[in-house]
């Protein structure tokens, strides 16, 4: 019911140590539905949830945010219980892999999202869809050879 949810990540919360722009949650990706569930079912379980501006309130310190190490631990336990033993780093790289597999022109976006240069990102993700690249290269070679005949 809240299609206008969005997130803001501040420099102290990012790998690149830079503020990230406000990012809306897309209804088609299920973000608002998940957030509604979290806000009505899970967040009220935090003792100080009404005194905190943070999405994930601290356990014992009213008005503070949940410590990163606690959130990471809970996240990894939940992911393992769902048989998806992933870290946040693996999720980030998985998302970048999906973007680049969909279209290599997403390279600038993936690089920026990961906090890397396009060159570093291209080198680290060159394995993606290598078979398609090889087949396209062969097809172009054949087309060039046929054009010369």
C-alpha cells in the first residue's frame, strides 16, 4: 500500500564511503510488499522500535540503529536457513552478474554500483556469457569471410 517507499544510504553505510542517491522500491520487484510485512510483523519485535528513526532499530540502545555486525549475522543465518548461504558481498556480485548477463551495456551501471571502474568490472566479469561472445565472434568472422567471396 505504500508505493512511494525509498531508501537513502549515507557514506558511513556504503563500501565506497560516498552518499548514495535516494532509491525507490519498485512494486514489480516486490519491495513495497516486503517492507510492509517487515514494518508490521518484524519491526515491532524490537523493544525500542517506536523511539528509533532507523529501519533496523538497535536492540538495547533507544534511538540508535542496529549494529552492522548483528544485522550481517542475522542475515547470513536467515540466508543459510533458506538454503541460500550468501553474504552481502555475494548478493552484490550476483546482482552485477545478472545485470551484465542481461546486457553488457549495463557495465557502467554495474561498475558504479560496485564502486569499481568499468575496466576493473569488465576484467572481473569477463567470464559472463563467454560462450555467447565466442559464438558471436565466430559468426562475425564467418560473415566477414562470406562477404569477401
